[in-house]
């Protein structure tokens, strides 16, 4: 494009966006392959929950700021933060969920994240993580297939949102491997709420 700097920048941005999508796709396919082959090994090591949540919040806020999306995080209902579990895989699952909340949201939209303790007894604690967004949402019919590999309600989602259709399938398998559950409620053009319940041992 010669001296057309604006056109050069546009091309560079498109290359960067496409390469990012391809990297996500390859990583997600590798993750799904590991999960389906049973080669994912969960950890059982000490970690600090507030640190993990702050790291998740910081990444989410940075990505949301680029799209003009506001993010709020509430973890005031937490008492026990020193836990035993698989922080790497928990963080991966949470970031997939909140990453979708950013990706499928709208400019000027919002995301609300919260974490709270549901119960604590016999050296075990159960957490609940909730992520609510004001994005494009899902129809009631599609929710039944939301956690299936490559499932996407809108056939244009791969190009308009740069989605792979693997994120939620990975989330569900990771959460269930760690003994937890994940549920989703959504409404088209209104938004989506994910609710994850997860048990941990106290450190």
C-alpha cells in the first residue's frame, strides 16, 4: 500500500486479530484433546484464593477497558482464602467464562463478578463464582448445547466475535474434573449469567 500509513495500520491490526484467533483455536483444540484423552493432571497444592481472583479481575478489566465495558468484582463474602486445589485449572476455567463475557458483550456494557462461600465444614469449603454480563445472550434452545464442542448459536460468531466454540466445553470438563458444577442462564440481547460451585480443601 505504499505510503498509505492508515491502510498499513488497518492491515497490521487485521493480521494481529487473525493470528490471535488462530492461537486461541490451536490452544483450545490442544486443551480439548488433553481433556478427552484423560491426560490432564489436576494439582492439589496450596494457593491463595484472593490472589487468584485479583489476577483474574486484572486481566478481565484490561480486556474490558479496550471495548469500553465496565467490570465490578465482589468477593466480600469470603472468609477462608488459603485453600488446596488446582489453581491453574480453576483460573483457566474462570478466565474462559469472563473472557466470553468480554468477547460477546457490547460497547458500554457491564460485567459483574462475585465469589462467595456457600459452606465450610470438616476442613472443606465450597465456593460459588458468578459472572453476569450484558452481552448478546443465548436463546433457550441453544443453552441446551452451549457446553458442546464447537457449539455456536450464530454462524457468524467465528468471524464477528472471533470465537472458537470450545471455551465452554473446556470450562465444563475442567469444573467437573475438580468436583464442581457449572450452570448458565441467558436471554437473547439481554445477557448471560454463569454460576460455578466448586469444593476445596482448607490449607
